[in-house]
C-alpha cells in the first residue's frame, strides 16, 4: 500500500499538461468540467439541443502517466436523464479516442517499442501527447455531429 500511495502522490507531468492545455481547449469548445468525487475520472459535458454530449478522462488507477478518453451522448428526452447527471456510463454507445491503430489504447508518455527504437527516445514529451489529443479530438466532434468513426475512434460498446 505504501508503494502505491507513493506513486499516486508523485508529480505527474502528463496530467499537469492535460490540465494546463487540454481542459481550456475542451472548455473553449463548450464543455463544462463536472465536479467529480472520483480522483481517476475527470468528466466534461455540454448540451446541444436535447442531447448531452459527454466525455471523460480516465486516469491510470496506479498513478502512472497514462489515460484514456471515453465519450458518447445521451438524449435528454429519455426518462431519468438530466444534463447535470449524465456520465459516459449512461451513454447507449460508448466510444474511445485512441492514439493510433495498433497501439495501446492509452495515451501515455512511454513510446511503443518500434517507435522508441526508430527515434532513439523512450518517452514522448507531455506537451506532444496533449497536442496529439487536441488534434484527434476533432474525430470525437465529427462523431457527435455525423456519427462517423474516424481512424482514432473505437466503439467500446453499444446498448441498443
């Protein structure tokens, strides 16, 4: 338990870069950050007509510098749906924004082995990861607008 607590309290430069650069980007796109009681999830939502569009950043539970972005939407006309309470787990279809085909589905500092061998560097810079997330986030926007899965969008599950 002591080892785990030590990791969770260590500075996480990737998390700090996401907070500093991606949070304002999401907010400039109309998303509001939701209050969360869970330290491993940061949720955002916005309302477009009768649809609540949501995404969350799911941080690694052991404090490692990695995360995933889950997203979806919920029709607010359905019973028991309130924009203020909508989370990604309420979405009939849950999607994930991923770094690249064939790579792990987590955004992280550690490079895949082939890339590390090719570049001679084991890690990405935190700001480079955030730049990539911001660039690929347009594919989530496209999904919300047109329901088209881009190359960095993967369907996780569908209820209906």
